[in-house]
C-alpha cells in the first residue's frame, strides 16, 4: 500500500494542510510514529504527541486548532476516528484478500462455490453448500450439508458451520466460533436426562461479526436468528431459539439462555447473564455482570447489578452497601452500650 496525502484527502473528502505529495505506506499510533506512516488524533489528551510525532500524515478533526507548529501533513476530517477506520478497512481488504482453492480442501460435488473465492487447506464443504462470490474460507473450516454462506464473507481458521444454517453477506466469523451446534435441550427421566433433538437451524443476517470461540446454537424447531449488523465479542453463548435484534452489540462472556428475544440497538457489557424465555426492549444497555431475570419492557434504559436494576437505583443501593460495615460497627457499639446500661439497672 502506498498513497499520497492528496489521494488520502480526496478519498476522505478532507482538507489538506501541508505537503500533498507526502507518501504513506503504513499506519502507526501517533506516539509511535515513523516516516511514511499515517496516524490520527481524535482525543485532545494526545495533542502533545502531535507536535513531536515522526508520522508523515496525521488525521485530525476539522475543528482542531494547534497551539504549536506541526511538522506532519494534516488532513482535517469531520471525525478522525471514523476516517482512520475507513482507511484500515481498505488496508485489510487489500492485504488479506486471497483467491483460489487449496489442493487439500475437500469440496462436495454438489457444492456451489462463487467467483473469486478462497478455500484454504483442510477445509470441508459438504453436499449442497452454497458459497457466495468473494468469500474467503481459511484453513480447517467446516461447512456442513445444505448450509449457505453469502458474498464477501470471511471465515477465519477452525470455524464450524453445522448443517442447514444460513449466513448472510459480509459476515466475519473469527477462529473457533461455532454456528448451529445443538441447543442445550434435555428432558429429565428416571434414568437421567433424555436428549431432545434440535432440528432447527441458525440464520445470520448481513453485516454481522462474531468473535472467537463464540457459539450460536441451532433452534429446537424454527430458527435462532442473529439480525443485521449485530456484533458479538469472543466467548459468547447464544442459546437455542434466541433472536438478537439488529445492530445489538455484546462484550465477551455474555450468556443468553434459550428463547430470549433481544431488541434492536442493545448494548451488553462483559459477563451479562440473561435468563431464558424473556424479551428485552430496544436500546437497552446492560453494564458488566448484570443479571437479567425478567422481561425488560421499557426501552432506552441502562441497567446494572444482579438482579439488574436501573443504573440510578443501583448507584444509591451500592452506596448503602459500601456503608454496611460501618453501620454494623455502630450498631454493635449501640447494642453494647444498651446492654451495659441494662446491667447497671
């Protein structure tokens, strides 16, 4: 990758200040800048690095006013953080794009592979599988019978997609994630637990990203559905028959029990736990380790604690909780004084 500052500014529709012919060929954090690198500054806490960085080009917000001379060429954009994200996306597409089928891949005769795809070594693609154009499937991935993978998807090594699942366009599945394993369905009997067949599937809509070692279980009947634009971190469990609303995001180690319906644009912090068979309204934010035991019917709420409560109620309750040791000490002292007074009587 090698571009001039003018080309970058034109692509981002930014305003250039400095040398338009300055050449960049790499990215760097502003505090670790080097010649030929492009950096960004979106947080004023990093301003002092701008005046000493060795980066050739720096993206800054349009309203930024330097207080010292700047050696680097500046490109002013509405949002420097968003702009660097766009450039990183292009860079990744150029550097990671692969094509061709590795000779050690196993592809069923009835499978349909689109144009400009990459199929890595030791990949298994089963009967009736359909893979869309420009999709890349890295080493050791398994896509079982009758599943569909859309266009421009990226499956990193060791991804497993069970049978009859449907994956949309522009999906990213990170290493070790499992789509369509059996839901945790067992019926107690006199002899132990009898397995309930899980005959449904998983549907993942467009523009979803799923992190490493995250599991999305297939439905007992029907479908477990991950709607458009959802972003799941590593080590998340989505149980059978769940439905995750569009553009919802979840941090690592979130666990969602079966048949939960999560609304659109929700945000869950790390280790949030959600009990089964409940619904959660749109725009619900759950802080780390929140425990959701019942339905959340009102939207635009922020919840903390376990059982989860409104963030303001949690803050007041936590203030009381922190004071309990001192309250206990004072109560003990009062009891001792009362007992001493009783003994004197």
